[in-house]
C-alpha cells in the first residue's frame, strides 16, 4: 500500500508542468520522507526513476542527433537529473534537495515574455554548424540538451550547467526560459552565450575553468579582468563567443560587444577559429 503511494508521488513529481509546481511537489515528497524511517530507500527510488528516464534520452544521443530540444515532462526530468545529489548520504541529500527547492522559489517566476521555439533554435544551431562546425566539433563525443522551461527566471533568461559522467562524456544542459524583458538581450543572444559556456567546458572538461589561451585575449582586450575570479571571466569568454558567432547575422547589432574596435573584433574571430581547430586535434 505504502509502496504504491511513493510511486504515485514520484510520478506526480515528474509530471509537474513547471518548476514552481515541481518545487511544491518535491517539498511535499520531502515532508513525507522526513516522517519515514526509510529516507535512504525513497531518495534512491527518486534517483533511480530519473536515471531510467535519462537512459531513454541517451538512446537519442547519437551522430544524427548532436543535440536534443526538450519539452514538457522531459524538461522536468532533465532538471531533476541536474539537481539530484547522487551518491550522498541521505541526510546530506535531504539538505541539498531542500536547498534546491529554496533556490527555485527564489529565482523562478511565472512565464513573462516569449520563448524561443524549436525552429528558432534549429536555425541558430544550423548557423553555428555552418560557421564553426559547432555540432561536429564541440558536440563530437558529448551531448547537448536544450530544455524549454514554462517559467521565467527573475534576473536572467537562461542557465547553463553540465555533468561529466564517469566515462568522461559531458552532458551539456541549457535551460531556456520565457524572456525577461528587463534583461535587455534577445533570447537568440542568450542561447549563443550559453553555447559559449558549452564550448569552454568542452575544452577544459570543467565548467568554471577556461582554456589557458584566453589569458592572452584578456591581456590584450580586458586587462581589468586579469584579477577577476574565474566565475566572472567565463562570462567574458561567453560574451566574446557571442560577439563572433553573431557577426553577419541580424543579432550583430544587439551584441553588447559590437561597439569594440574592428581590430579587436578581428582578434576574437581569429581566437575562436583557433580554438575550433584545436578541438579537432584534442578530440581526434
Ligand atoms: Zn553566462
């Protein structure tokens, strides 16, 4: 009888229509878990359920699908996959899940403006493939999932996160939300920015570590940033990538770096072309 109730609760969590509903349902689940003596089993059960759903996504990760665009229930699964603290002791897991619920409630709100559709995303990915062979190079042996959220973030338009599996395969995740007008950039720009994060993560295999070579770009163009913490410098890298990736497209004029000197722009073009060629060597 009890087992049935747990299964229903877990299925109900996965069926959440958005992240705010997910937070409420997980909260309910945690309250139920805390009243139980078998916390470990139930957290493990939730993790197992998410892992099983993930293995279906992996079946779709192949050369014909260098990236996947997720909608509805798949987005919830992908989100849970990124936040569940696999392999922790149950007490630590509970704290971590609780922190994630608080984080959702503090940063997420109901949908505001419009959101990119699949067609817009495929157009951008096709442009990047054409310009850099982005999918063939950056996603050669790793995977990208672009999840379309039914919410807005309070202070941004998207998030990028990654998971490195034990076999060194990286799952890059971008969560695209409904546009927050006050953010000031079009959603296409946001997607390019996050794909810039996927690029540096792909090269260094660590989300907050940039390739050594970017130091030279900082010295030439962003001297003030030389002492910035890595978490800030990765943002400069992603904006530089966006600048180069948007050249020659209608997004060019919206780019915050568009006003830089043409020589600096040419330098960035050279730099990202160099990085792409280097990727060919490392992943050969
Ligand atoms: Zn960023």
